[in-house]
């Protein structure tokens, strides 16, 4: 009995101790909650919070809203109707009857984008958007629609200027593509897949890209490369900076599928400004040439020529009586800068020169025999004169429906010709109606040699009735055509 009573007393004391301990812990929990890690079921974690989260802008993040608002109303949707022959039957009629076979199928419909650059209705776009177009429709962001006419086209830069009959339009302010930096935020605005007023964002990935897509000897390719998504229909649209300034015209994508896969390319706005101003003021491009054959410098070439570094472009040859010849620029010189802008590639040099007109002076910094030299170069045109084209294209040459360029030295040597003007773009006109095809080099008109576009104008201005055109195709085939004016 004593042993049982002792056991019962110990048990009772232990129970009282436990009750006291529990009460003490309960008071401590109320004062200081214990922090625990709890794993919630997935269904609970996926649910949104039940209280509002204030929107706090990320410090330093770009604000695209203002730039988009400034841009969308100045970017237009362009629709074109294009008729062209695609069958051997059509070519048969071109070749043997001197006229196109009537087409009964529906015209080919195409679309793209454009940018209003003046409140007077001038719209810049890509040449390939309006090339061969018989009808051009411009649709504004507010859905107003206008028929447009072509003011001028420039295949060498893939730019075209069109105009609609309207005033007081919203337009974009030109930026400066020379100061655009790699890594800078940009917006691409256009109408991909007929989805009007589409805005995408990205950064500048590279500058002065030459992707070899224009295919003419005088092509100027110095694209701004971005990763802003661009697709079919964006061609001719705007590339703008965060300030809403136009810095480029979207022109191409790098893709194996035909759709955007990571990189897009835009024509720098400093080239755009020059082309637009020339078309408005002169009706034609006032292109300046420095008169050098140049090449990029890579490690192997620098080692071969014992060059100290890879900066600049290497002068291979200088054309006689050219701007460079007059300024005493010599073969083996390395051109470093033009107008204070570094030129580390052929494409960058062509871009820099293309912003100027014949008769303008540019500062050139070069290295010769290890010494830095400054040259002042007075720019000339293709014919090595300082003349500007101050009159619109003559009526006779406009009827030809063609754009001409001087054939390259390599092509001329291969074909054994010393002169001629090459057809680089062909639209409806006397030449197409007679069966002449793109690439044909006109060497003579009525037995008189043709060396420049002015020769064609002057020879045709004096003619009426039948005219004999002689020339050669790139494959060496010589041809003779009689056209009526």
C-alpha cells in the first residue's frame, strides 16, 4: 500500500508539472509567435493574392508608352496592286510581238508600311513595297484612305517616296542614326500580317550591317540591326528611339522561314533624309562618290600588309580624276574617319558618303606610312563633275519605265564593254513593252554611245518616232530593239 501510494503521488506531481508547463508555453506563444516554414499545396500557391498590389514602376526601365503614342499615327498601311507576266506564254508575246499579252487574272495584292515625314502628305517606304505597283492605297491609323502617287524610287537604298493629297498630317521627327548606340532600346512600328498599328520593342544589336540583299553594284547597305520583332508587312515601317524620333526604316529580316527569327534590319534615317530631300527638291537622287575601291581589314589582311591594327578601311585603288584623286588620297592609305565618324567597314564608309551631295566638302582622316593625315575632299558625281540634277526626269525617259545604273567594272570587263547604262529596275513602259528585261545594258542609242543617264535623256529628247537601242545582257547575249516614242 505504501508503494502504491508513492507511485500515485509521483504521477499526480508529474501531471501538475505538465499542466503548468503547458500554460507557460501558451502565454509565450501569444507574445512571440513561432515562425515556421509551411509548404502550401500547388493549388493554393497558384491563386492570386486577395489584396491589391500597388504598381511600382521599375527604376531605370524604359517607358515605351510615350514613344508609341507619338509614332502610331504617323505610320501608315500601304496596299498595292501589281500586274506582271509570269508565264512563258507572256514572254513569247513580249519577245516576238513587242507588246504584253492581256492578262485576265486578278492583280497581285501586296501590302507593307510607310512613314509620314511631312504634314504635306509625303510618305517614305521601301522601294520593294511599291515596285511595279499599278495602284497604291495609303490607309492612315484613323482609317482614312487615299490613293498615292510615286514621287521617286531608289533601288540602291531600297527607299521610295510617295505622296497623298492631304495636309496637316501627323509626321515623325528625324533623329540622328549616327549617334544610335548598340544596346539602345528601340521600337518597330508597322503592319505585319495586315495587323495595323503594331508596336514591338527590342534593342540595337549592331550597326553598319551589309547583308547583300539589294543586288546592284551601287547598292548602299549599312543597316541598323535590331532584335525588335519584324514580319511581312513591317517593310517600310518606322524604327524609333525612346524619344519617339525616327532613326530608321524597317526593310528586312534574317530568316530561313520567311518569318521573324531573331534579327531585323532598318535603313539608317540619315540616308533616308538625304533620299527624301533629293526627291522633293530635285526629283532625282544627288549621289556623291569619293572615287575609291576599298576593302575591309581583317587579321589576315592586316598581317599580310603589315598594318598595326584593324581600324579603318583599306584603299585598294583610286579612280582617275575622282574626288579622292584630286585630294591626293592614294592606294594603300587606310581611311579612319569621315566627318569625325569612325569608318571601320566598307558599308559604314558608303553610308557616310551617301549622306552628302556633289559639290559638298568632307573631312577625311587617314593613315599613310604610319602617319595620321587629314584631307579635305570635294565630292563629285558619277561622271566626276560637281553638277546637280536640277530638273525632273524628262518625259521621254520616264516613258521608258526603267531605272538605270552604271555597270560595275568587273561586269564591264567580263562583257568587253567600255560604256553603257544597266537597267536595274523595270516597270511598265516602252522597254518592258518591247520585251527588254532587267539587267540589259544599253550601250548605244541610234549608234551613239551611252555613258550616263544624261546621255539617255539628251538622246531621247531629240528623237521622235522610232529609236534603235543596242546593248548586251549579263550572259553576253547582244540584242537590238526598236522602240517608238
